[in-house]
């Protein structure tokens, strides 16, 4: 599972985790998010039972709009949850992998 982080701008308004696109997806989807202040950002993918299957990101990022691509190479079809965590914000959304 390779991933790419792209900075999309520096206009941090608030914390936000967007719905992945496309959804359902196969084999790659994009997760966009904004962070209000510079700090450590984690994005983890979990299966429907809550088991972590991928740590997509665990880095210090600057405030602003970002996106990351998730390549689901070895995962089976199903429902997955992705969670964005910072020091002061956490959000989770659902995505569907169809093969």
C-alpha cells in the first residue's frame, strides 16, 4: 500500500475530513482533508471489525488543505473506515472497496 501526500494550499479554515473519491473504489481512492494548525497527523484504515489494516500517514504536516491517495492493493472487497487524528481533532468516515 503506497501513498502520496499532496499539499493543496495554505488556507486552513478548520479541521475537516472529506469523503473519499471515488467511493466505491477499485483500486485507488483519494482522501482530502484540512488541518487548522501545524502538527502530527495520522490517517489509519481499519476493517469493519475495527482492526487497523494500514497506517496511511503519521507525519508532521503544515496547516492547510491536503490530500492522500490510498492504493488498496492486497485488501479484499468490503467496507473500511478511515480515521484522521491530530492533537485536537478526530474524524472517521466509511469507504467501500469493490473488486
